[in-house]
């Protein structure tokens, strides 16, 4: 998702929206317009996929007996749709996110009164929704790895401790980033741009959250690969495969798809 943050367009502390027709902003505007095309295309593809598979989803999930995994799956499913909608609202330059009032002229720029902090609210919603989805995906991953290791209690405790440590650290850092982030909408040559500024250690903390998330993903991948290699070595020593082996193969196939994406 584009942050659209520039030194020349730093959000101010007042509630005024800058409206400018300065040609020097046109390259920035064009890049945002091109980015918005990809954003809309990806979001439409996601919703189209959901529409195509809704029949199977209703048959295999909605009409079956519900469990914790069912709730987690549906939460991620619909959170993804909400995430796509919010990305469209932020990144499409023809959509205004503010409520406007009176207009005055100042220093050859048109200054527009702004009563809304919609840009900042939605960007924070996107960030926190991403954290919630990552937590749900982590719980699902722990449950799957626990099953692959034949419900080993040691493996479960190890995964839960590491996951909680990473998630708690990420929540604290994300909260600090949220408090240090400012944003507002600028109107540049008739297009609406949500501009954000990150103060303090926000950039460093954001990078740390991605690093910790990557550490968790790599750890989960290594654990999955280890048990997969061990399992397939055992299969070579047996001429027949049972239900457990088939189930394990299904788990591995879906694991490969998850880490590939």
C-alpha cells in the first residue's frame, strides 16, 4: 500500500487541506494514478475469486459443523475483502476522504477547510487489520504444525511462546507508530491524495515489525520443512500409505501454497 509521504507535502497540524494545481506535482500524481490501477485490479480480482468460490464455500464451510478453525478462516476471508476496500478508498485519486467547509485564498494556493481525519483513520485501520489477520493466520499455522507433529505438547508450547513474544512486541511498536503518524488529504490538480508523515522512530519501528514477522514466517517454514522431510523419508520405508499419510500430504500442499504467497 502506498504511503504517499513527501517532504514537500508534509501534513500540517491544522485542519486545512491544500489544493494546488502546481505542475511540479504531476509526476507524483501520475505515479499514484498508475498505482491505483494495480490496487483496483488486485482488489477486483480478490472479490471476483470470492464470488466464484462462494458456492463451494457455502457447501463445504457454511453448511458444515462450525469449529474454531471455521471462525478463523471466515474472519481472514472477509477481513481480506475489507482490507481491499479500504486500500481502494485510500489509493484511488478520484475518491475524496474528507468533508469540506469554507474556502479561502492564501499565498496563491487554495486552502480548503477540512473537518475530517478519514485518511488517518483508514490508514490506521489498514495497519491494525493487517495485525489482526496476521494473528489469526499465526493461530491457524500453530494448529497445523501441531497436527503435523502429532500433537506434540513440546512443539505447541514452543510455537505459542515464540508467537506471543513476537506479537506482543509488534503490538507495542504498532501502537507507538500509530501515535506518531499524522495524515490528511491534499487536492492536487483535481486528484485527492492521502499524505502521511511519520514522526519519531516510526520508520524504524515499522521495519522492526516486518523483521519480526519475517522471523516468525521463516521459523514456521523451517519447522514445516523439517517434519515434511522426516515424514517422506519414513514413507519410503513403507510400501503402503494410510489415511495419516494422505492427510499429511494435504497439509504439506496447503503449506506450500501459503509460503509461496
